[in-house]
DNA sequence: CTGAAAGCGCTAACAC
DNA sequence: GTGTTAGCGCTTTCAG
C-alpha cells in the first residue's frame, strides 16, 4: 500500500506539501505540484479513507436510508437511490446504503461513529421516530418526503397536495363529476406515510372547489384485488367517469379490467395516474399523468445536504411543483345518461 | 464526541481493556466487562469508524456496485441490494453503494483507499472490464452473475442455462412443439450480459433434445413493441402454442395482447415466465414461472464475501438450481389443427 | 511557498 | 486478566 509519506519521498517534498497538493488548501508552485502529481500517478497512490476521516473528522460519505419494504414504488426508490449515488459522486461523496430495518439505531450508529457526514432519509412517515435524532444538534440531514412537523428539518418532495388538486382540476375541466381514487395499499395509509395523505387532501379540497364527488379506495397491487376494488367502486358509484390512480401496480390491472368490461379509455372513462414516467408511457394506454420526479428529488437532496455540510446550510422545505402531462387516457366526460 | 479513552477513564480501566471488551479478542472478567459496558451505555459511546479502520486496516464496509441502467429488472436489483444490505448488517458490515458509472475506476478507488474491505458486483458482462482488477491480488470480491471466464473469481447466480432447459422441458412434456421466446431488450444481448445468453443456450439445447422448434425474439418492454414482436412471431410461426418470457415488462403486455386476440391462456397458448415471484403472482393470469431468487443471491454473495474476508476463502462458482412453479398459465398443447 | 511535528481515536503487540 | 505503548496515514497548526 502506497502512503502519502512515500509519495512525498518520491517527489522530494514533505508530507504536508503532498497533502496540500491534494486538498488545494494552500498555493503550491507549479513545479512542485507537477512533481507531486507525477509521483502520485507513478506510484498509484490512493489516500487512505480511514486516516483521512480520522484526521479531518469528515468521512466524505453520506448515508442513504431506504425503506425495507419492496412492495411499494420500487422503481421510484431505485431511481432516487441511483440519482443520489451519482450526484454524490460529483460532489466527492460516496453513499452508504442503510435499510430502514435498524430504525433510529442506524441513525445513532452512523452519526456516532462518524461513518457518514450526513444522511438522506427516504420514506419518511408523518410522525417518524427518527426525526427527534435529526432535529437537534446531530449531523446534517435531508428528508425525501414530508413529516407532520418540519421545524428544524430540511425536506424535499413532490408537492403531493398540489398533485392531487391538479388531477381533479384536469378532470373537472373535462366535465367529470364523479371521480374515483385508487390509492396505495391500506398499509401505506395506516403507516401514515405523508405523501399518500397529502395527495388525498389535495384531491378532496379541489374536489370540493370544483363540485366533484370523490370516492377514495386504497388498493393492494395486482389483478385480484383491483378487480374487487373496481367492482365495489362501480357498485357504489355507477356514474363514475374518471379514475385517479396512485399505485403503480394497480395501473395495468385497472386498464385491463376496464377493457374487459367494455369501457373504453378515454371515451367512456378517463384515467389519470400519479407515477413514474416510464409506467405512464409503457402502459397499454399512454397515460395522462403527473410524473414523480425521482431523479430530481435525489439530486436536490444531495445538493442541499452538501450545501449544509459546507456550512452553506439552509433549513428549508422544497416542494417540487407537479406537472400534468396529457396523454391518451383522459378526455371529456361522456354525456350524462 | 465520546472517545474510547473517556470510556476507559469512566470505567476505571485501560484503553485496551475497553477495546477488548468491544472486540471480544481476549477474555475479560465478568465484573470488568459489566463496568465497561455500563460506561459505554452511560456515555453513549460509539467507536470512531475512521480510527478503527486506520488502526485495524479493516473498514467493515463492503461495496456494492449496481448497474446504472434503470430500464431492466429493477425490482430484482432492488431486492438484491436490500438483501445485501440486511445480510451485511448481520455480519457487522455496512454497504457502500456504487453505480456502474465510474466503471473500473470505482474499483480502484474503493480498493485503493480502503473504503471497503471487499466488493460485490452486479450486472456482470461476459467480458467485463472490471474483472482484471478483481482477479489478481486485490481485495476479495463476489460477482452476482457469470462472466465468460471465471478463473480466480467467486460468482453467484441462478443457473440460467438450466432455467432455459427447464422451461422447454416443461412445455415439451405438455406436448408443445412450437415455442416462442420473448427475450430481454436487444441492448441486453448486445452488451453480452451473461444471463440472457445462457438462458438462450439452455432453451436451445433442450429444444433440440425435446424436438421443439424455438423462435427467439428480443423485446423492449411495453405494449407497443410487444404488439409488433408478437405479430411478427405469429406471422412467422402461426403454429406457436407456447411462450417463454424473460422480460418483466413484456409479461403483462403479452397477456393482454393474447387476450385481445381471443387466445385463451392456457387453453390455446401456454406462457412460462422467468421473473421475480411477485410478477408471476400478480399478473392477470397467475403465471407458471421460474423465480429469480434475488434475496438468496444477495445473501449468498454477502456470506461468501464475508467468508473470504475472514480468511475462510473459497473461489467458487455457485449456481442456484432453478425451480419451476406450475401455476395457471401453462397447460397441454391444444390438439393439432 | 514549503517543512516539521503534533495529534485524530483506535488496535494489537508486548509486558506483567 | 489487565495495563502500556507504539503506531496506522493523514490533516493542520506553527515556523520559517
């Protein structure tokens, strides 16, 4: 293993000079710099991460906590994780992957050990038990998602409230008066994951404003459950002419079932989805949708965290404005029977 | 920040004693141990990761390199990643997440800096440019996937050759003589990702042995492309009575299209999928399938890597035997026309 | 613009 | 069964 001292010797300079060449924290003559850089290359030197962390009390690692559950919005999470990892690299950070499993202990461990300089948490619940640890003094953190109380926290998320409103607004404008909402699995609501409830808020309040009747039903993914849910909805509200779907694994089943029942999309019923772009585009009907900006959220989260780590801190809640893209699944409400 | 020295002082023992209580590398009297543990708790001590890594030249971190592409088998990768992370924790390791983006440089960086003690690589190509770095001396590594030449490497993967064979065998036994294979996207084959080619091998050789005619077509996910692919297949081989699908995002489109064309599954055509269990179970028809054992692969990979790190090394290729689960999508071939 | 040297917090001989 | 101590490789004052 090549050490900084060896590089120094090889280049005929002192250790500190090599260190400063690396960090750029003081000016170095062009000649010296070149000699040192040459030695570094020749010897294949890589600074030792542990030593560096010990001496500087910075690990250049950020921790990313992802939920354990693989049952929900998996592609979104993956996309976020990848965006976080690549963005982090461009800022000189590596990413430590933590699963929610350990809960608050993981936060304590990582922060306490100096394994990471800061952390990004996904899948935040409204009353998340990890929040107290983040609020106080601890290391900087950024949440992807919005808890009930955001004081002292930095959060990034899609504005799900506005998203819900936007969906209803779109449908109302097309003349729909009876809208059904296919939501996430019941467990998601029970767990009080913020985004689901906020979407619902947005849907409801806009529905009130637009004179739209709303029926909300959580739904596990898959055909079997979707079939039951749909039957129930059409039973309770036979006049339903539009659906808002916030559940990736319910999208395709819904479309198939509608088709089977001879309900044409968008002539007889409209469908608006809240989902990643790929899902919207690859579905059997190109879906009018509000896209979940996974990459953007990941990038944002890292950039805010890095800013905080650099002392350019700012406690702030960033809500990304939703954008509704009209595709082939939504159209004017059919004439009343 | 609480240091080991402070714990030692608080407990009235020496630093080394605290260290040994923590590592268990020498015997400690029950009394001392209790006193130390109490002090650790009371002071909220967490060993500093950097210092520990520096002194012991072990970081207790393993690196996981995942592919950048989010277009392919995303849920599988996510499942593997999570299995890796949780298994690693049970062995006292944390996981560093690397994207394939940096390529071989990432390997050099991580290994050279001692950031991680070993690494797990996913999405290995047949002639992967990272392999030379892993083969030689370097830190221990485990591949998930199988390159062309495995000498000096440890690999874990589903036995895709056997998987292909198993699918054909199943269909042949049911009397099918014309089988079409819906494969991964063309890019996957062009990139020479091993698993796709090995599956094809298995399919083909078993087809020869069983007197089955095989037609293989790569396919991007989604409805539009699947429709084109299917039309072409039925045009070339109108007698096709069975499909093997190895492409998650083609499964549902295929089923929907067959339905639209009035071909009943499994009465008119059989479908066998190679996919994660969830996909097989949640599809519109419960699919006869060979499951991709993502969790098992992740777990295995970590356990082998940890074994290597502990000196219980073993260069070895582990191929997990495929298991075909018969569900509702396969049945006897229809009587010949 | 460059050197010298004091730690950072922990591990692992080496002593007893 | 426990204490002492010499580093691990780097960063960062303090000097010049």
